[in-house]
C-alpha cells in the first residue's frame, strides 16, 4: 500500500520514493505494481473526499485530460498553488486576482490524431503515454462545431491517409468556418491536390492546408480580435478558448494602464496588439513574419485603430535592448514556454514604467519575474487562467510596475 502525499506538476499523485501515480489525489491510499518509479494501474483503497466521478465518458481511455477525477475548486487551488510555489522558489510573493476558468465546450482549436484502417479510419486523441487513438465523440472540452466535424476528419483520413503513418489534424473554429491544417500525410501531387480541393469544397471547410500548403480556401478563416478581422497562417497559435482570450486581454489592458506608446513582445497575430491599438500606438515584435503579416493586414482593414508598427525579430538571439526601449510607456510580453530570459534582462534595465506579462509556464515566469524585481520592478498581482480544463497546464497574467 502507498499513500499519496501531493500532486506533481503534471497532475500525477506522488508518494514517498518518489512514486508517481496517475489520477491519484493527496491522502489516497493506493496499491499496484510499481515499475521504474511509476504505478501505472493503481487500485484506490482509500479514496479522497476530493475525488468525484469523471464527467466525461472517454476519461478512462483518453489521454487528453488528467484531472477530471478531482473537484473543480481543488484543481483551481492546486493550479494557483503551482504558481505560488514557483514564485516562492525565487523568493517572490504576489497578490492573486480571481482566476478565470473557461467553460466546458469552449475549446476552439484542437489537434487530433488520424489513422487509416482497413475499413474506414480512427480519429481522436492519444491515450495517456500511448500511440493508441481514442475516439472522443462526447468530449466535454471541445466546442460543438469541432465535435460535429469529427466524421469529416474520419472521412479525410480514410481517403487520404496512409495506414503506416498517423495524421496530425489541427482543427480551428474560425469566425468564417472550420480551418483545418494537416501534417504527417503523403506527399502532394497534382491529382491529390485536386482531390483534396474538391473534398474541402464538398464538406464546406473555410480553409484546408496540407503540410503548410493551402489547398483550398472558400473564404478567409478570420478571427475577430478587437475591431480587426485577422486570418492567421495555417495551424498558427491562438488562445485555446475565446473566454480565456478575453480574460487575458482584460488583464493585459489593466497591466499597461493608460500608456500611449506600448511595445508588444512575442506579439503573434495581434491578440493583445489590436485591442490595445484602440487607445494607444503600438510596436509589435514577433519572430514569425507570417504572423506579423496577418496582424498588419487585419490592422490595415480595420477602422478606428491607432498606428501599429511591426518588426520580425528573434527575441531570443536579438532581444530589444534598453536603448531601444526608452520611448515606450508600457510593454506586453507573452513568450513561449521557455520564457524570455535575455529579453527580460533588457526590460529590467529599461525605464518602462508598466509591464503586462502573460505566461504558460509558471517556472520560467517566476525566473523572469525575479530578474524584473531585481531590476527595480514590483510584482503587483497575478491571475491564473485555466483555459485547458482538466489538464495540468497552467497559464497566468501578471502586472509589474517600476
């Protein structure tokens, strides 16, 4: 018998050893075979009062979710605790704002796996730590438009997939319809392009891309961002849910306050740039030129926005330096999971009075926050944003002032 003492950062229960036990909760007593420090198939002898029946019928086999067996309030407190622990490890504390939790059936983008079978095809999410694909027709997190499109993905996989490989099917719900980007497929030839284009027209996709090449586009798959309509490149990053995007935009707007000149670092397609341009001038910096082209096109077609300049720049290798930062009254920074240590060092040496930070990794956020605090900034507040329901993924927004 083994007693779970806490949850790890991946949502697994942890017992002394350490022994990692998936889908176990603190204070539960479990038993099972332990192999290389993991108990993959635990039997719960003493369940926690925090344990609930998983609401999704696919939870047992699907690897898309990890925490449906726990009460919502506990998961929220645990995710905030992950942020607090990361900050404490850097000697930091902060006020916590009320968290945002995205509602069920709000996920607007998801990446499915598709495998062609002798008859038909199998499309869904991978099982936990496995290449087994689990169909998810009753998924609780997907927007209904994505769920309704699963038969289309099965048809595509059966027609154009290969039995020896697995397709990656990145499906996004845009304001103009479904946007599908496929990777891992067979090489394109003229006949396949024609067949794929005909198929996309028949099923009514807004856009179909295959290995980055746009095969068919009935209409631009745009997203309304503030006053602008933006069409990202195929498979481009977007916030997973619209409610979470709005929560982050609200936090960022508060973070930069009434700054009239704002710098947006790792700007992407303009998630924060475009709404802020309703009242301030912005300079958007992003490593991927295609994303900036989408931002710029959206800005130029919109009305009532102030000037937005942009720059394609690798901020890891060539961060904006203090001398370049002098003219800005506020900054937004939303780096990938690795954080932005070099850019944060430069920000810490700047005179920018307000910084709004967004992060998908509490550990690298805390590391970078320590750099800012050492440089004379104060961490005013943090807000946990849970747009990946039932997963251990933690996102946050924060405000720094000099």
